[in-house]
């Protein structure tokens, strides 16, 4: 299933590149059209001029030159005049020149596509080779552990036989006792190996099911995002030109949240600060008002669903819901005042014997966070206007009430017409969850980070 996730990321990056290449191609054609139009106007001004002479008479016959008045003859020439013939020759030369430039634009566009496809194929092959190498390593590790278990069992049996021979003749029951001890220890080893294999197969089944479920959901979401992007790109108006709009937004992302893990590591029970990382499918609505004014207002309910997919030995589900609101002051450059509220809850379990490590653990969390703080936003670009914003938040976590700890997070956003990108980072973020073994627990610094890419679709605007 890691291969599925990798192919999905290649698919999304290819789509993003194709959109960028196509946009560059259109810009190239548009620039050539503008230059050709200016050249034609300059050619007309070179040969012809408009006149305000009240005595000037436009010819009414069919063989005159329909280009105002000739600068050389100061009248409207007829079609077989040499100046009109020269004008047509130069006009044809301009047309051929800019047609050649259009062909070069198309050649460049195709070369960029071919280069990116080749790059993606090389990356896919490298990932496939790395995956095969990892599978081979695990097979060799399994064989080594099985060999060691067999050698230990044979050694135990040999030791018991030696002890039995030393005590031979002391009484008639010594051989029977040694044989029983040998069988008992062998049964214990076999039971342990069987239990470990059962755990390994059980975890692999859970992993496979979770990978299929999340992979299918992400592929379906990616398809919906592409359809939404194609439809949104057909809208001519830019967001800042619309007074009010309502958008639906769908995206994919990846989260890493600090949590408390309660583990059993080779029979030692402990609680540790750790992180749980997982891909997410995120959705929201974006309502924005007064976009043409100096003060703008935005409101956005938001939620995501995630699973610990594509992480061997780990399963779990994670949810988040809430919303954000902001006031912006300015036009192209804005000062932002923002507030956000989210509820996060989830659970995770892991059994690392799938990687031949006798370690099991769980993590459960449920809490809310309030965030508020300032930010700045800058709109750049003319043909494809893009808004960039950078914000800083102070957070109040529900499970940190009464503790004297300042928590801050930082957020970067990039919002264009058909794509949006968000990244967030918070250093030394508190770990959430229950501490089942406080005697062994020690706080360690963990960081929260998340990023996502999404596509909007305008539902209504005016």
C-alpha cells in the first residue's frame, strides 16, 4: 500500500505541474498575441493615418485601400497602389514571425511535460527499488530470528540431556524428569513463537485493511479535487473582484500530533511522549464578505478525518472539527486579526512485532484548542493573483488549564484561484492523552506540524 500512496503523490504532483506548464503556455501565447497586435498597429501607423481634413473624401469604389489615408500620398489609395502592396508584404512578414514564436511556445511546453514525466518515472523506479530492498531486509531479519530461536531451543535441549547424563543412576526417575523438563521448555518456546506469529499476522491484516480503506478514500478525493479545479478555473472573476462568495473546499494533507503512548516493551510497561503521524482528508466551507472593501471578513468551518495508514505496525483513526474567523484590513496588503477553535480526538494502537520487535502500545486523546493572533497577507500577481499569508497564534489547550506554559503556533497559507496550500508548525507542543504508568513517565519535547493541499469550488457569489 506504500506504493499506492507514492503513486497518488506522483499523480497529484503531475497534475500540479501540468496546470503550471499549461498556464505558462497560455501566458506565452497571450504575450505573443499582444506583441503581434502592437506590431500590426505600428505598421498601420507607419503607412496610414486618420485625417480631420473636412475636404477629404473617402472613395466609394471597391478597389480602394481601406486603411484611412496614405501618409505618402495624403489620400486614400487604391488597392493596386505600390504602397498598399508593400503594406501587405510587411503585414504577412509580421504574421509569419509571430506564428513561428507560437510554434516555439508549443515546443517548449511539450519539452517541459516530457522532462517532468521522465523525472517522475525515475523517482517511481527509485522508490520501487527501495521498497524491494526493505522487503528483502525484513525477510532476512525474520530468517535470522527464526534461526536463533531454533538454535536456542536445541541448546536448551542439549543442556538438559547433559544434566540428565550426569545424574544417571542416582534414581530411576531422573531420566523421566529431565525429559519432562525438556518437553516443557520446548512447549514454552513453541507457544511463544506461535503467539508472536499470530500477533504479526493479525497486525498485518489490520494494516492491509486500513491501507486499502484510506488509499481508496484518498484516490476518490483526488479525483473530486481535479474535477473541482477544472470547474473553478472556468470562472473568469478573481476572488478580490467579488463582493461576497461561498466556497466548498476539499483537500489532502498529513499531520503529526504529539501524544502520550502507553507501551509494553519486552515486558516493561512505560508511558512516553511521542507523536502519531497520519494522512488526512480535509473539507471546509469558506465564506468571505466585503472583498472589495478596505475591511474584509472571512468565516470557515473545517474538519478532517485521518488514519495511520501506510505505517507498518500502526493503526488508528483521528478526527478534528471546528472553524476559524478573521478580519482583514487593507487591499493588496492586509493586516489580519484571527481566531480559531478546534476539537481533536483519536486513538492509535501499534504492535511492532510485525517488524520483529516485541513492543505493543496505545494512545488515546480528546481535547479542544482555542487559537488567536495577528497575521499579514499579501496579494501578488496579475494574470494569476495569489494571496500569501503568515500568522502567529497563541493557543489555549483544554487539558493544560492551570499550567503555566505558553503555547504558540505559526501558520503559512498560499491561496490561488484553483489551489490552496496550508502549513502549520508549533514547537514544544504538549503531548495529549492518559498517562497509565506515571512512575516511568518523563516529559520530552515534541513538535506539532501539519500541511495540506486543497482545491476550492465556488458555490455562490455576487
